[in-house]
C-alpha cells in the first residue's frame, strides 16, 4: 500500500482561473523542488466544459530560459466539474520522477484539441507581492507561438500540490505466536 507525502505546494487562490482553450493551448506553472524526492502524485484545482473529452493531458518539464524545455514525465488528469467550480483533483504520474533540490521544473497542461472544449485551473493573482517566488505561471499563445505572462501586471501562480510516495512496511509478527507486534512508546517525566 502506498502513502503520499506533501512535498511542495502553492494553494493560495483568489477565485480566478487560468484558461486552456484552442487559443491558449498550454499553460504552465514553474516550481522549485524544496528537496530531493521522487515525485509520484500531484493535485490541481481543475474544471472544464466537458463535451467530447474530460481528459486533460499534462507533463512535468525541465526549464530552460524561463520556459518548459524537455518533457520528463507525463500524466492525464480527469476533469469532472464545470468551469466555474474547479475541484481539487489528484493524478499519479505515469512514471515517478526524481526531482533535485533547488532545481526548477514546470507543470504543463495541454488543450486536448477537442472542439468546443475549454478547461480552467484555479490560480491566484496578486498585486502586493509575489506569493510564490519559487515559480510563475505562463500561457502559450498559439497564434504568436510564444510563452507569455498571463497578465502584464501582477503576480500569477496556479495552485498545485506535489507528493512523494513511500511504501508502508508491515509491522512484524511474533515468530512463535504470529501475533502482530505494535511498538510501545514510553517516556520519563522529570
């Protein structure tokens, strides 16, 4: 049985969304790994207009020059709620990815190229200060063929949670009786 541990996150939101559509075909949120860990699962707050597809493809990328460079891992997140009510949705990476402490990566989401479908991801937009200085959100303008800020002013970051995975080791049983042994904690009060 696997258990997941939250390693990195940005969860502040102000009720606004980043759109993925036929015009802005990709969005990304860069992040900096806080430690070395095996990224196995992530959570995003997503919603969409579900017509012909409720599957939103994505990947984890290395960064170069402030934009996504090489695809390192993939996932497909299932969107089950409407645009105006994104919900926290978990997805496991197809293959877990070893992240290096202090290295910047990007979560990239792609429009699945399905007619009349639009997806949103919950984000925060702040004018006072950068609430997540370890990364930023960008969108891909299909017409111009460039990654660009989502707005000319303010700081924008997409909400995310990143998890590592570890396996629970079963508690050993007594060799003769077979009874599972549970650890006992004790302490001395001075």
